[in-house]
């Protein structure tokens, strides 16, 4: 049998110890995620209900359909809060929405950002100012009748907050959709890179065991393979997190709909409406 120097052993152990350290870090993150999930649901979570891998979890979050109307952003908590604060200044929410809330399709083909959404940021749609708010048909003329005496500055502050919440909603949605539009290409590249690294390691290891190459070549190939596999998992996690982020920035899923009085369940049971 061929004897290997001690340096080969110690170099191999470096890769092993790095992997063990990464594994401990991921175990910590998993335990913290389970704690956060239990806090969210208010009860212990059965381990059998948890996905075993990212690949198993990803299909449980549906992709967005094409032609998604921007009106769903009215379900967002920050927009709802801004609307109620605007109501407190005796404002007409319907008029405020008509003046300040763009009604466009958020998604185009394949659920990516639509051209209408991207044009909001390139065409100056969000360059308006709250300064000329006196010209908006937003505030009712009979505010004094309700004994609500707000100064113009207070009304403008509430309107500016509402305007800002709308801009933030559209920006966060556009950012999340932009990430979704590129994650598939990044994932495909990482899959190909990991496959190439796997093949390189297999060949390098065979050459080392056959006495053709040094252990250093096999070790470098093994390090590259480990890095490629880590990058692939990280990209898969980004893709899964991006889908969750999309639902967060949209203000929820299909169990809620925006109404004049805030978000409401679409059915009495809180389940999605049957199509």
C-alpha cells in the first residue's frame, strides 16, 4: 500500500473541520428558525410537518400569476395604517387612492415584474409632491362639522405619510420581482458549476489514487466542490426566501382582499376563494 505524508492527512482534516464548523452553524440556524416558527403559531410545531430540504419546501409557496393587480398592495399593514391616519384628518380615502395610488399590473409573463411596474420608476410617476395637497379633492370641506380641527400642516403630514407608504410598497414589490427575475439563471449556473466541480473532483481523485497526480490536486478539487455545493444551497435558499418576501411585500396571500375599510378575508372561513 502507498504511504501518504502527514501533510496530506492534515490538509484533508482542514476540509473536514471546516465542514463540521459549517454544520454546527446550520444546526444553530435551524433551531432558531424552529423557535421563531413556534412563536409565530403560538404552539409547538410537529417535526413531521417541517420540510426535510429546501427542494421540498419551495413548491409549497406558489409562484405569482401574471397580471397581478396593484390593488392587492392596499392590504399591506403600513398602507392600511397610513389610510386610517389619513381618515383621522377627515380625508376621503377613495379620492386619496385615485390621486396617489397607481393601478397597474404588477406581474407580466412568468410572474416577473411587468413593464407597467418598472415604468413607474423610470417615467417619473413617483416624482409628485404633497405640497399642492390643497388642490386634491381628498379632504372634506365639512371637517369643522365633525369637530376635527386639523391644521394644513397636519393634513399634509398625514398625506405625505400615505404617499410614502405607497411608494415603499411599490418599490419593495419591484425589488422582490427583480430578484425573482434573475434567480432562475443564477440557480442554473450554480447547478452546472456544482456538476462540473463534482466531475473534476472525481477525475482528480482517480488520478491521485492511480499515482498520477499529487494529493494537492485532489484536495484543491475537493475544496472547489465543497464551495460549489455551498453556493448552490445558498442560492436555493435565496430563491425560497424571495418567494416568501414577495408575499410579505404584497401584504399576504389570496385569503385576504383589499376593501374600502381595510383588508378582509375573502371567505367566512378565511380560506382562499374557490376558482
